């Protein structure tokens, strides 16, 4: 387990190394601060020594000691400024790099990872967890070494002043740490609960905003608000409990240390009265005791912050341990694609469910247009996802032009396949930006050409800014049919040799669908096309119709049988 944690931590090292000099500068400032904190009590004792003499034999100049103390205070102030600046500067860049690193990993994960998680929980990794970890690394963690130096140095110097008193101080310290450890365990438990509830709140908010039209249509605003507010109340309760514990760690340990030091100072006072300890040594001992309370408080606070950061680390590590898709460039290059496709003995089952595909045997000739039909849940979309390698079959192989797609790079495979899913997926931007997403340098003429093919050009021209019109999140400013036209045009602009249309015309009106089919006919004849549809009219494009049922392709319909699926036209 320890070895696994060590390997996980190494994942972050490449993103910490670029900031090694600023982190080293922060440590240097912290050590300077520790050194001045340890030196000031010694000079204070030296300054007080001539003042505390009952009958001074000779005048000792005080100006040098005062100037040295002033210089140490100035150096300490500069160190504090350096710490604040370097920590803030480094933390901001570290947050950016860690967030980009986690985002790249999330983007590389297979789609099955997201089938098991709510989107809000994933977003919490990129926001709260990354910030907690980066600020802990750049801030709290760096203060541990200087605090230990200050702590150890103060103990050594107190022992140097008086061995017995120094040893008694060393006995008192473990008792304070024991209390901190007990409270720290409770902080860690609360931090884990708080992180889960915060991720849940983000997921609830994301769900509600996505379903806002449904919420309004069912007049469920009050219930949605109450649901979200109840989650926030739970978070506030946990946060206050955690804050009370965390805020008590430092002050409580500092108070206990101060209590112990005052008791020891009382014993030291008895030694002064007995003449076994010089008065100025008592002052230095007292000041070192005060110095000792500060790193004790810092270490206790850091322990509490680590309890919180530990939960963020565990969640990030659990995600980073999920195996990503193979490297996009790993495997042979798939080129000169003709479009012949073969499923050979393909078997697939979703986790925890019965197999949806059983030893599928299916061949599609290059340049052939095949319509795939079947009841909902038969596995039609699953077959499409397997071809694009969104999913991986448990058994069997899929070939394109006789080449096993498992052996080719994802980049070259997906470059040759155009996929229009049954969900309209558009980004927040203009129509032109959406259409040119897969071909950023496309000319206006090329964009308008594909828009005309799918019947989108006319309605785009009528918009206030034409192709520069913004469409909102996922095309919310457009109708469902208009959104689907843009998705189809985006793929046509990519111009792939293999095209998968998964209910790509489900939101078209009947006239618009017929118009699109006539416009696309010549274009589709030049490619291998798989059409997944429930619309009888779309079957007119297909060279043959294949039925998927009971986990396999079991019936192939001829063009004559296709009339059974055409709408009844009447006598």
C-alpha cells in the first residue's frame, strides 16, 4: 500500500519540478524566518544582561545590540513578504498545471468511466480537489521543514541554557502532539464527508440546470430549490464542524505549549532566586519558549490541513489510476481506407449486465449503405461505439479493409470515421465554429456547401448574424431539427470514408427529412454508411437492411422486403 501511494505521488512530480526554484526560494525564506526567530531571543538576552546587573562593573554599549535586533526584525519582515509572494505566485501556476494534467487524464479516459459517475462529481476533481492539493503543496507542506528547524533549534537552545528545564520541555511536547493527532483524525473524517457532499452539491446543481425546462414545465422550482438548499445546509454543517476542529488545533496546541513553558519559567525563576541561573538566561529561556509555541501551532495546523488534503489526494489518485484509452498515436497508421467492415465473433456486455451482443458476424462491403434496425436496447448504438472504439469488445475482432482496428492508432481510426450520435452535441459558440470543429481551416464555401446538403443553409441565412450567430449551450437557441442538421453538416465537412448515422434524422420534420435524403444521396454513394434508424423513409437510402435482435444479426432483408417498413401511402 505504501509503495502504491509513493507511485501515485510520483505522478505529480513532473508538474512540481518546473517550480522547484520558486519552491526552493519559499523554503529559503522560511528557513531565514526560522533563523531570525531563533537568533532574536539570544540577542535579547545579551541586550538585557547589562541592564539586569545589580552593580554593573562596566558600561556595555547597547546600540550595537539594538541595531542587530532591528536588522533581524527587518530580515524577518522581508522573509514574510517573500513567503507570501512566492507561495501565492507558485500556487496559482501549480493549480493551472495540475488542473490541466487532471483534465488531460479525464479526457483520455474511456466513455465507460463517465457512465458510472455524475458529471458534477467529475467537475469537483478539476475545481475543489485540485485547488486543495496545490495550495497544500505550495503553502502548508513547505512550512513543515522550517517549522521543524525552528522547533528543534528552540529545544536545543533551551537545553543549552538549562539541561533539566530543556529535558522537561521535551517531555511536555509529545503530550501536545498526542492531542493534535486525536483531533486530526476527526478532522480527516469530516474532510472526506465534506468533499463528498460538495461534489454532490455540484452534481445536483448541474442536473437541475440541465433539466431546467423540465423543472419549469412541471412547476417543480420549489422542490428543486429545496433539494439544493438542503444539500447546502448539510455542507455548511459539516464545514462549520470541520472549521471548529481545524481552528482549534493550532490555538489549543499553542496554549498547551505556553502553559508548559510558563510552568517551566516558574521553575527557572526558582533557580534564579537560588543563584543557579542568570536573570538574562531566564529571559532568553522565556523567549525561546514563546518561539517554540509558534512552530507547534504551525505543525498542528498543517496536520489538520493534511487531513483535508489527504481526501483530495485519494480521490485524484483513484481517478488517475483508471486506465486511459490507448495513446492516440499508439498502433499502426490506418490509411487509404476503402471502407470494407467486418465484425467477427464480437461479444460485448456492459459491467454488471447481461451480454447485449453475442458472437456478432457481420460484413459490410466498401461503399455499401446499410440500414441497421431493431428494437430499443438491441445494441445498435453499441455496435457503432465498438467500431469507433468508444467501447472494447470482450471477445471477437472488428476489421476495416482486413485490418484489426485494435491494432491501429485511435487518431487514424477516428479520422476515417464520421459519427453522428442520436444526442445533439454542440458547443457554446457560433454556427461556423461548430460546423468547422473538425476542420478549423475550412473555407466559407466548403461550410456553406455541407449546410446546403443537410438543409441548414436557408435557416442559417435568416438568422441575424448568419453563420456568425451564437447558438448557446448545446444549441439551446435552435430547434431540435436545426441542431441535428448542424451535427450532420459538421461530420460531412470532415469528409470521412466511413459514416455512421445513429438516428441522425430523428428530429427532422418529414418534409425536411425527405429533402435531406435527396440532397445526401449522391454524397452517400461514395462512402460506406451505417444508418441506425427507426424512420422508414430513411431506409430508402440503404442498399440493404439488417435487423439486430437477440444479440446478433440474424435477418437480412432484401430491397423488396424493405417495403414492409415504408409508410402506408393509401390506394
